[in-house]
């Protein structure tokens, strides 16, 4: 089993400097709507939904891996129209960054998907949230990353999103991340390679979701910038 995991990657050479760096990836999945729920409840002096109880029930009743991830992606009911309000958007990002800064974080990368980057005020609102938190935690630095959800959108819509990323790069967008469907079986990464080349040309960082529940797509992800 160990050999089966290593061998597909053996032909890919890594930069020795990158290989020598210590690495850690701490991230939270699918939290924007529960966080917005908490922000709105706090603003109105009410008690937010008991998400901790919900999470405990989810882990008890749903198998780990893809079944749990798929349920996470479909369960949250908060309307996107609520998040479209600029102050609501700022407030939930501020809440996220403030929580991380209070725990000692000095760099937080916030990933955004779907249509988030198509709003013309996206980077301005993100930086406003960062500015508010830096007033309390001067050491904090935040970066926005856009997630390309490949397999969900057609070529024309992906091009629209890529153009938005290129424009946002001039305003401080930190990078892009690839999330593929299918995720736990082999996918065609041709589109990712095309997008990555154009994104890297304007200075955007590149990351990819791969290997969390399956070894499928790890080798393909490592070839994004070959």
C-alpha cells in the first residue's frame, strides 16, 4: 500500500528548496454560512444556531470521507442574498480573521468560491475586514484566494472567472486554488493547466485540492506548473 502511494509521484522532481521547507496546512471546510449566522445573531442580540451540536450529529451519523464532505457542501441554508450585503460580507470575514488572530495566527488565507469574485467590490470589502482586525491585532496579514471549481462550470463561465481573477490580481488577490469534480477519482486536468499558466503569468499563487480522501489526482495536481 505504501508503494502504491509513492510510485505515481516518483517521476515528478521537486525543487529542493521547496522540498526542504516545513509544511502545514490548517484549514476549515464550508464555514461561511454558519459564520454569517453567528454574526447576524450577535448583531440582533439573539442566540445563533447550535452548529456544534449539528457537527457532532454529522460525525455520528455520516461516514467520514466523501459522504461527509458532500453533505457539508449541501446542508447550509443561509441565503446568498444576505451575504451580498457589503456590511454582512465584511462582518463575516472580520469574524473569521479576528478569531484566527486571537489564536495567534499571523497569516490567514481565506478561500472564496462560486461567484464571490464577480462582485466588483470584492477586494475592497476584503481589505476593509482585514483593516478592522488589524486595528486590534496589528500582526495579522490576510490574503484572499479564489477557488476554481472545475467540473461545475462550462468553459465560458470559467473564462469569466479567470478574467475576474486577473483583474483582482492588480488589487491584491493572493492566488487561486483548484477543486475538481470528480474529486475522489481521476479527473482531466487540462483546463486547470491552461488556467494556471495564465494566472501565474500575472503573479497569482497556485494551489490545488488533492489527496484528502483519495490518492487520485495527486500526480495531476503536482504537474499544474510543469
